[in-house]
C-alpha cells in the first residue's frame, strides 16, 4: 500500500513539473488516523443461517417464495468507547435484486434469490453500553447521518442516542439483533433440475470514524 502511494506521488510530481521552464507544481497529501482502539464484531450461530433442504416443488413458479425469517445477535466489543460504523459487503454481488444481497447464481446467470439485513428488530432496538439507541445510516461515507437500519452496499450503519439521529454515539459495547429476511425467486426462470445450493454470503466490517 505504501509503495503504491509513493509511486502515485512521484507520477504526480513529474507530471506537474515536466513542461520546460514551468514553475507550477502539484502537491499530494496522504492523511489518516491510527487509533489505539480496536473493536471485535461477532454473530450468534457463527453467522450461519441454514435453511436446510427444501423441495423445488414447494417453491412458486409465478411469484417469490419467502424464506423463514431469522434473527441473529450481533455484539461489537471495543477496547474503549469509540465512534464506529458497520459496513456490509455482498460477497455474491450481482445475484441479488435491487438493494438486496444475493443468494448466488444458478448456471452462472440465473439469480436464485435475495435477502435483506437490518440492524435491530421490531421491539428489540440496539443497545449501546446498556442504553437503548437507534440505528442510523450514512450514504456519503459518514459525512451526514439519518435514521436508517438497513444494510445496503455502500451504506454505513451506526447507532445514535434516541434524541439525535444526526450524530453517531461513541460506544464500547454494542449488542443488537440483526434481522434477516430472504426469498427465492419465481421458479419459472430457474433451472432446478439438479440440486442447487443457497449460497448467500456477506461480510460486515467495522469502520472507525
């Protein structure tokens, strides 16, 4: 990473000073913060949602087939109170629908289904250091925040006090449900002549703000 940045800096300086007798230059600034605090996220059930085996005949040819809803428990434990965000990345990108995460492809092209993840569940809001808080989201990499609880690609999620959804709260331990809701696409466009694996995968990352 450092070597790559140095190479970029050299290229910019050469480009800026190459013209004969030119006095103009261009500066490259590298910034960042190394925090002594670290946070460790964990999910109940090892983060695995297993729907087991189901018969293709039970699925619907003309509409989506809802999968059983599942709620996992997420805990984020930090060394000290710190402001952080959670970012989810779809490891089966392109196989979902709309803003949903994907359940994989059949034959490389047919989208099997989609699912959503939310921070908190109905009647079970997030708890930050024992205090009931609200989920908030940012669509501009943490610059501005609003009330939001859905994990989506490129969206940051955090928590705030109930009185102010515009500012993430410094938290040492976050305990919250993560609600899963998924479905299988209508089967009239799917090849289910052989066994198909439900193959959803997402990574939830802690980002320090």
